[in-house]
């Protein structure tokens, strides 16, 4: 059996629904703008947060320290001599010289990243390409691809295989090839490398090892894994801020609606409250009815907007915001983000979208409810 309190709340809800039905055009417009606002804000927050999480997972296997050499403030090649210097630094574990560079394809107008993997590189004359390279160039296993080297001579390679789609977030623009093919293409002579990846025996000594690298090699730039992670986070924060700024129009529309609510009730709403007071409703009962009205509108808009944003980000490829947050000019990676929802994020969005609306609805109703019913109806 329902308690009297529950029956009273059910009556308040029933009256609130009937009152909204009498102003359905206004309520539907308000609800649509409200839902759209929550959907867009939640989409940006969910996508950016998921990208940060993916970056953390990907960088878990990144080298603890990458050493690059600078000439004139620009990235330069590193030689075998520098490798010997690094071998002499105490605390350094394995040293892996790396070969990589960039190639601009004028046909697809895309930049490809060329790399020789440290382990199991493709045989000479063959290459393995990322899924993004395959999409924009139309290449697949067995196809031929010609690239002019730094000496102007074109070299033709056979596509051996495609990289797994699961790694597309970092391999979309990647082309793996043998060092015998990569060196003449990029003009890197034997005994020279693009940079060096280091492992550190004691992870707590990464900063100390980086200092020793700077002392032994004044022209070196050591890059720590944590610095890469902070850079990714700063980049995603910046792009998220750009999108939120572009959503200012929607925020402005919502602010106008909230301001309209907070500035006062319509004549019909004031007259309705006056009638309720005249027939014996108490001020608390009027506020309870208005509170339920605001709760029904805001909660339904928030839940539908957030669920739609979840589907937009984690089920579809987020077509409305993905291109901006991914930040790829031509080779947009196609990948499914790991669904990840953070309680604090939901509460923050809830606080800044639901509470202002309910307050803007209840406060004017309270002012009308404490006024003489005869004055309100006139």
C-alpha cells in the first residue's frame, strides 16, 4: 500500500505533467534545446576523456626515455659514437636505435610515417602499411607502391600486409619497411639513426639518467614517457576547449532560456499558481509541484542527452566531434574507444546543467506563491 507521502508526490507529478501539457509547444522547445546541450557537452567530455585513457594505455609500453640530438635547435641524426656515450652512462638498460621519418604522398595529399621496427622488420623490397594508408591510397596486400628517395630515384615496394585495425589509433599513417629500403628513401647513411630509445634499470632514476645524458651529450634532448603523456593530455585539453568554445552558441541559447525562466513566470503560470493558492494549496505544495516539473524536464533531458552522447561516442565513430579531437589532417583513424564513464565527470555535468534550471524554475514560483492570490490573479 502506498503511503500518504507517496500519494501526495504522485498527485504533484500528475498536476505538473498536466500543467506542462497545457504549454506543450514551449516545453517541447525548451526540452529539445536542453537535451541538445547535454548531448553535445557530454559527447565532448566522454570523447576527450576516452582519448586520454587510450593515450595512457598506449604509452605504458613506450620507452622510458627517448634521446634525440639537436642541431641549430632542430632534430638531427644521431651516430654510433653517441650510442657508445649512452652505453657508458650508469643506470641505462637496453639501448635501441630507431629509424623513422616522414613521406608526403602528393596523390593522396597525406603524410605517412616511415619506420623500421626494431624486431621482425619486413624483408627488403616489402612493406607493411596501416589501415589509414590503405584507405586513402587504395593499397592492399600484393600491390606495388613507388616512392622517390632523397636521391631522386624512385623505389618500388610490395605491400606485404596491413597492420591490425586494433592499433589504428597510433598506426593509421604508419608504413613499416626494412632499413635497407628506408635509409635511401630518407637519406640516412649507415651508422646513423633518427633517435634512440632507452630503458632505465630503476624507474625512479629516470630523471637522474636524463640529467646524465645532458651532461655527456650537451646537444641531446632526452624525452621522458611522462612528458609525452602530459603533452597528450595538454593537446586533448586544448582541443576539448576549442569544441566547448564552439558550443558557446548552444550554451548561450540555454542561458537565455534559463534567464527567461528566472526572470519571472508567464501570465498563465502566475494565474495558475494564484488559483491553486486560492483553493487552499500551501506554498510548500506549490513549490513541490514546480520542483517536480523542473525535475521531470531536466532529468529526462539529462538522461536522454547523456545516453545519446554515449552511443554517439562509443558505438558510432562520433561523426560530429571526432575529426576535431582526433586531429588528423587526412588519415583519420577509425577505431572504437573503450567505454569509460567517470562518476565525477557525470556529477560535474549534472551540477552545471540540472541545478541551474531547477533553481530558475522554483525561485520565481516561490515569489508568486508567497504573494496574495488575488494580486497574482489580477
